[in-house]
């Protein structure tokens, strides 16, 4: 019985935390009109409370399979949540 109550308490805590987190990993956000994807939040190490880590994407580069160099190391920015807005719905494209 104690194990069951402990499990219920853990699930309840996670639900409360999810309620408190404004942005979750994978969410699209807009920062000063620029689209970004949330890649980290305060649940992660080195992300302060009320901040998120976002990826703005990479510049256009030539693919390695086409003789290019590909992308370098991704740059992730840690920014305060209060400058972030809900993102736009993405447009899904398929490669020809």
C-alpha cells in the first residue's frame, strides 16, 4: 500500500510540474518575432527557474552527401521565459 501511495504522489508531483511549466521541450516559441524550438527548461541542469533553452536553427548549408561540410555545433540560447511568446503552428514540408 505504501508503494502505491508513493507512486501516486510521484505522478501527482509531475502533473503539478507540467502545469507550472509554460513551455515544454519541443514547443515552438517566438522571440521578438523569430521562431525557435524549446530544447531545455528548468527541469534540466544549468537552466535557471523561469528560463528556457531555445534553438533558432542553423543557417542554410550544403549537405555532406552533396559535397558540403554540413552544420557545425548547434548553438542553444538560455533566455528568460518572459520574452517568449507562444509559437506559430509549423508548416510541414516533404523533401522532393
